[in-house]
C-alpha cells in the first residue's frame, strides 16, 4: 500500500523513520519497507486547488470594487433598478439564498468538492453584503446607526459558517462582529472619542481579548466545526493590532495626543511588549506556532515603532537609516541561519 505525500512531507517522514531506526525502534528491513510506501507527488494539487479558488474569490472582490469605481456603469445599474428599492434588495437576497442552498447541497452530496463548494458559499456572502447595503440605504433615516445591519450580517454569516463548517464565511462573521462592536460603541458615544472612558484602541483590546478567551473556552466545539484556527487568529489579530495602535496613541483623542510626551505613552508600549512576551512564552510552553509567530512579529513591530518614535527627530537621517539597515540585516541573518539549520536536519531528497 502506497501513500501519496508532498515532497516536504516525505522528507519529514523519512527523517522520523531514520531517527526511529537509530533509536532501535525500527529494524532496517521495517525502515525500508515503510519508506517504500511513501510516494512523493510531483504537484500538490490540493494546495493548488485551494489557492486557485482563493484567487478566484479575490478576483470577484476586485471586480466588485472596479464596478463601484466605474461611475458610468454604476449609474446605469442604479437607473436599471431605480424604480424599485425592493428589487434592489430582493435580487441579491435571492441570489444569496440560492448560493447558500447550492453550497449546502453540494457539501452534503459531493463532499470531495470542498474548495469549489466553499467558493459557492462565499458568493452567497458577497450577495448578502450587497443586500444589506441596499437595505441600509432604504432604511437610512440620518441617525447613522448602522450597527443593527452589521449585527444582522453577523447572524447570517455566523449561521452559514457554523453549519457549512466554512472557515472563510466564519472569518466574515468575525469581521462583521468587529464592525458591529465598533459601530455600536461609536453610536452609543455619540461618535465621540470615548465610550465609558475608552478610545477605540482600548475598546478593541478588550474585544480581542474577549474573542480570544471565548475561542479558548469553546476550543473543542470550534475544533469539531473546523473553526478554531481562524477564530484564534482573528482574536490575536484584533488584540495585537489594537495594542499596537494603543502604544502609539494611548488612551487619548487626537487633540490631547499631539500634546502628550513619550514618557506618557511609554506604559502603553510596555503593555504591548508584555502581551507579546506572554504570547511567545505560552507558544513555547505549548509548542503553538501561531502564538509564537504573533508574539515575535508584534514584538518586532513594537521595537521598530519605538525606534521610529524616539529617534526619528533626534538622529541624523543617515545614522537613523544605517542603524535600521544593520538591525534588519542582523534579523535577516538570524532567520537565514535558522532556515539552513532546518534544511540540514532533513535527509536529502
């Protein structure tokens, strides 16, 4: 019996077999027999399929963006549907429902077409967004309270993503949830700088932390629906981007921020560094590559942000960019050493 694997997987498996033989866990005969069952494939068609459908969906979004940028075409479409607001809402709504039904049907009957099914469901997401946009225009009374539309989008994307086990649709649910939170707290604050004494970055630090905590508490359920990884990644993204912005602006509005000193913003930068350090430590303790990656990436972003913040005005630009170049070269050299060390630990192809 042979097993199709990628070249990288074959190298890793052969390395494991060699180590087990060296430790006496496998005989040379068993090693050769198991190694012979590995059949490296010339092309990772699964990965190519995923990338092709992702690119296709990105092209759909680019096409929609081009449509909105083309004023003449937009005017023609608006004129076509101008006589009926119900039609402008109903057409994308019907198309979204048809895409969802088609996607669910394919998922139930033809499980081998995973990525094409997800692409069909994603088209439903696009049509849902168009329907919500038109619904918002129809219901607009000048109050600026758009949060209920985002909440409706959350409900739709959440249900579809949950039952379809689609990480892509679940991603849009989490994005819509963040938009709802920002819009709702903004409306409740009268679109001022503060809500309950917190500016936007601090609000989203709390939002990201709450999302991450919920993800960890519901990890088993989310893993069973294949939604855990995207949920954790989005929680970390919300948390660390908010911490980064907070390290620059603190809990100040723009008027007060201009008058603030580096010393006043330093505690926020230290908080950002501590959060990144905790993320790295937990990642090392649990061998979690995502946590390590987020922690190291945002620790580097914090350091370079502070470098620009503290030395942009005080250093001569020649010296400033020389230091920046040297530090990046050292970082690149370190990454290169790790890369080559990893390659040397693998057996030859």
